[in-house]
């Protein structure tokens, strides 16, 4: 409180002294406002402390600046004084040093150093120096040259520090050059060529063998075009040619090195010399092609690395030529063209091999086949390894992995971040669309673009490309799930070390590429599997699909069937809202089903003249169950369509059984003592057929396939394997349930049997109601009238008056009698059953599924 009172008093005094406020106005609003502002500015913490680390960094930078400006004494002095200050710590030391730095003005220019030990000494009197002392003959400074101006331009390093010292005011004075030549001054020749060395000029002119005056008259036995030269001259011309320089003996013509055969050696025949020079020319032609290739601008990243590798080898070859030339110039050396040829072949062997690779790359091959260079280099190394050339193989392997490391940068970017490098035209992954429907992320967002004949993929990596593609898509998947790992796998230095030659080269390349792929693929695939299993509800969705489409819980499925089949018996049209409500109500007790995602809708408006009691009418119903988008990428839309086809087929079987069982129950209640033996036998056979094929499809086919699916999905390494496992599962179920397109004749025969069962039930109902061979039309008319006059939408009326449900039956005995129709139904049933049995047996013999053979044997056993 005392501090606050003192602060308030001092603030009032400050305002009074600065603003000059009269005593009468000390309580005014303006004075109070000024007081609040002053107190806010003086409040503790209003001004932050100076950053001591920033000050230390500025002092270090100032020391480096002194050293760069060649003021080492200032740098050492500053360092010494900073160390001394550090020994006397003070809370306000950073503020003091910061203030001194801000007050400094060009310290590199105006600072002076005085050694500490000189502070206690008195200044000594300067002794006078006379000219006589300097002109003493014994003095060291009696040479007249000390008075000449010196040119420091050649050794000066001021230009190197001009950018560093741009903010420091340095003197701009430069020493005057003493090499300025006065106007009209003629330099005498004896300064450059002494008179006693006239023979030097003559020897130089004579050494220029290409001059016509240096060739004497033609000797006997020689042609007029012969120009004899020395072996030393020929060796020099050869080295110049190999270095890419113009020469007189070797000339460039149409990308080839031609030899001028006019030049001869005195101690060699023309044929031997021509053969020797031809060998040099062939090597020069190869080197000329290599040097020309390095001058071509390359757009592909790994081709740029390939060119840099060739340039390094050309530089090494030029150094070898320079070393050979230095040996020839040393005293006592012997020049031999044969030895030169052997040395050149040794040093240019690797470049000659690379020349063969370059010759196979025409101007359009890189654009049309961007991986051709990498493939050619790979094949060359494999050939050299087979021949046992270890030196060349080892060097070219290093070049290959340098190019390969550059090539795989886009691959690592794709696997680590899920991003496609748009600047790399050779990368085999293309982004088709992003930020679209997440349910098609895995299938439609990216595509594997390998080219027409795989030109965008190296031949030796063709087997691993799919794994790379999967790893990148897994990373994209995880990014949208917001489940990317915190740390990314680092591949720096994977190919920087010297590759081991203990493995064959193909195995070495495969192992190096696997180092890149396996780490990212295993990390992303494993993490994505965990997310799908634990967070995305994969297994819950699979179980829900089996409930909805395969009728895993018959209590829920029967409730839906009763309502749907009742609507068919009444002849009512499909109502999407009613069907959806029926399905959601039936599946409400199942915990794995989210009923809000369940939707049942008609596909089309049924024709009024179409048979309403046929099982084909059920094809107009579509049952949709919405899946989470991660699961929808595994269970695709095509798979859902297969689920729907299997579900409708099973519902069609249940519809036929529903009609037969309902008719038998009604007949048993109305006429318990009136039995028809033939009808009972046919009823039993049909019911057995329906029960058996439904049980076979559900308890044998679907149950076993589901068990296998769970094993495959559990052991799948990545999403592609899970998609493949589910696709194989649903395809196998379709085939074994006789729904695939290849089995359409058998499927149509079973559908005909199902319709035949419904027709049989209608015949029995019509025969029971009529009491004879004729159907009492008036009775059906009366029932239709009642249905029209009353409330047709009341379910209670239909339940209490059960025969009214049969007003849609089409059975009639007007054209044929009941017995004739029964005989026809029995014949058709046996014929269709035999057709299904024989067809399944034939397909089972042709390496079909075991379930077909089991189904055929059971149907055949029943017939016998």
C-alpha cells in the first residue's frame, strides 16, 4: 500500500511539472485521464526485459564481422572484454550491453585498441628519425625500389568481402598502379625475346608441323601427300583430340572422328599407323558422343543425375590425360603410341560402355520411354557382372544407385505423404480427382499409369509397383481419417553408402528398393488396418450386411417377409416409406444394425398387366444399407449389388415356400378330412425342394464362405488384400448360389420352379374355394366389391377375412380341368428339377465348386 501511495504522489508531481497544471484544475477529468495513462505506463511489467540470448548473438556476430574485415585485433579484444564482463554478473547486464550496441557507430572503422599493460606506463618520448639514418649504406632500406608504388590488385581480397562490409564505412582509397604505359611509348622487342634466344622462335615455328613450309620435298617411295611428323607430335594431337579440342590430324565429320592419312611416321609403315590412328579415332568418336550428350538439357530428374555422373567420369578421364601429358613432358621420358593406346583404353573403358548406352537413346526414346536409360544401365551392369569385370561393375553400380536414388524421390514422397509430384512426368501414379466422394477414395482418386507397354516403370521394379501404389493410398486414407503417424520413416542415406557386392546385382537392387517400400508400406498398412478394425467398425458392418441381406436372424427377416408377401397377395403397389418403416421396425432389436442407414425402395413402377404373384416382382425391391466411408472403400458398390441380388433370390425362395405353407394351413383348417394324395405328394416334393436349396445356400454356402472371409480379412496385409478377399467372397457366394451370369439357365429354371410352386398353391386355393372344377366368379366379385366399399387399407379386415387375400390369383379351370393342370404342374416340376440336377452335375465335373456336386447329389437322390 505504501508503494501505491508513493507511486500516486510521484505521478501527480510528474504531471504537475510536465503539464504545468494550475492547482485549481488538479481534479479535472483531463488530469485524471493523464494520471491513469501515466500509471499504466509505469506499472510493473509494462516493459519486457531485454533478451539476453539475442544480445549474446549480436556480440558473436560482431566478432565474426571484425574477423571478416581483417580486424582480428578488434575481435580478440571484444572477446576478452565480454569474458571479463561475464565474470561480474549483474541483473541489468543484458540491458547495458544492448544499450552499448545501440550506441556504437561503425566500430570496425573508428575503434582503437590499447593493450591493458600500457595503461600504467607513461608515454615515452618519440625519438626523431633523420634522412641520414635512412640513407645509411648499411641500412636495409637503401634500395630505390621501396619508393615505387605497389599494385595490390592481384593479391587483394577486398572484392571477396565487399558484400560483407557493405554496411561499414571503409576507406575507398586504392593504391595507384605502376604499370600504366605512357602514350607514345614503344616496348622494345628485346624485353620479350632476348637477342641471344633467337633459336627459340625458330624451334617453335618448326614444331608447328601443320604449316606447309615445314614439310620438305617428297622422298623417294613416298606419295606427294605424305607429311612426316614425330611420335611426340602425334601423341600430343591424340591427347588433344581425346580432350575434345580441334586438331589437324583428327577432324570431326558427321559426329565421327576421321583421320588425316597425309601424316606419317618415319619409323612406321602407313598401314600400321593408319590402324593405330583408327583405334584412337574410334575411341574419340565414342567420347565425342558422350561429351555431346552431356550438353543436352535434360528434364527428367534421374537423367540429370545420370548426366552429372558422366561429367564426373569425363573429368576423371581428362585428369588422366593431363597426367599422361605431364609424364611425356618430364625429362628423360619415352613416348610410345602403343603404350598410349593401352593407357587410353584402360581409362576410357567405362566411358566407352556408357557410350553404348547413350547410342541406344535416340532423341524421342526419353519422351516415349522415359525409363529406357535406367533399364539400359541395369542391363549393362548385369552383363558386366556376368563377365566378371569387377572394377567397371562397382563404378557403374554407384552411378546406377545415384540415378536410382533420384528416381525414387517421387516414390518416397508418395508413400510418406500421399502426394503426387506434379513436376515428375515419369512417376507412375496420377491423381485423377481429390476431395471427391470419400467412399470411392481407394478406387477412383488415383490411378496407376504405367504407360502403353509399361514404359513408365523400370522393368526390374514391375513386381513392386503395386505395393508402392497401395502404400501411398494408405497414407491418403489415414490423412482423411486424421490418423497419420507422428513420426515419418526416414530414408535419408539409403543409397549414399557404397553398395555391397556380396549379392548379385538384381538381388541388390531388389533389396535396396524393398528398404524404401517395406518400411512405409508396413507402417501405413498396419496403422490403417488398426483404424478399420477398431475405429471404423469394419466387422460390425460386415455382420450388419449378413443380417440385412443374408437373413442371419430369421425372426427379423420373417417379419419383413410377412408384410411384403401380404402386399403381393393383395396386389398393392410398393410404397418406399412403408417398406422402409417395415424393415427398420424389424431390424430394430439387432444391435449391430443402425436402422437410420436402412432404406427400402422400389426400383420401378410395376406394370398393371404384369403378373403380381410371380417371384420376379420382388426384383423391383432394392434394400440399401449405408456404410461408413472407410468401410465403403472395402465393400464397394459392386459388392453391395451382389448382396442385393443374393438377398432377392433368397427372398424369392421364401416367397414360394410362404405360398405353399399358407395354402396348406388354410386347406387343413377348412377341409381337415378331404385329402388329395397326388396333391399331397407334389406339395411335399415342392416343400422339400424349397427347404433343401434354401438350407444349402444359407447353412452350407454362405456360412462356409463367411468363415473363410473372416480368416482372409484377419490375415490381410493391406486394404488391397482385404478388398480382394471380400471380392472373392462375394463372387464365390454368387457362383455357388447360381446367380452369376454364366449360370443364368440354371437360375432361370429355379425361378420357374418357384413360380410353379406359387401356381400350385393358387390351384389348390381355387379348387378348395370352388369345390369343383369351376371357379365361382360371383364369389370373387363379391369379395372385390367388399374390398372396394370397405376400407381397403385396414390390416384388420384382411386378417379377419383371410380368403380376400387371394383375389389376385390367376388359376382357372375354364380351359382345362383341375386334374389336367395338376398333371402338367407335376410334369413341369419333375422336368425342371431334372434339368437343374443334370446341369449341376455337368458343371461339377468341369472343376466346379464342391457345393454344386453336393446339391446335385441330393436332388438326384430325392428323385430316385
